[in-house]
């Protein structure tokens, strides 16, 4: 029986920091969206746009873990770095930047 393979601490810290920033991003801009809506509920496009960085961090963390377990260490490191650049590309494609 083989021992489970876990991500190294540096990648866990990187992904944790990215997730923390994404959650802070969500709450800060949620408050901005609610204050500018003047009583109206935020649309689902706002919610998806605000949650996109956190969802990307979770998806890339899963991908990094799978790559690390398969022995593709360099690809796992790249996958762990990708969430914020992908979020920026997504926001630029949506016209938000």
C-alpha cells in the first residue's frame, strides 16, 4: 500500500493566500455592488463575476493536486500559480478591466 501524496507546504500556502484574497475580493466588491444597486438585488452576473476568482482557485488547486500525485511537479506548480492570471483574463474578456 502506498502512502498518500500531499502538496508541499509552499503550494498549500500559495493556494491558501490566493483563496483568502479571492474571498476578500468577493466581500469588498459585494458591498460595493449592494451599495450601488440602491435597494435592488444583485444580478446573477454580478455573483458569478465576483465568485470567479475563488472558483478558479479551487479548480486550480484540484488540478495541482492531481498533477502532483501523478508526478508532474512542474505542471502542478504552474497550475497553482494560474488562478489570478486566469481571473484577470476573464475580467478583461468580460470588459471589466
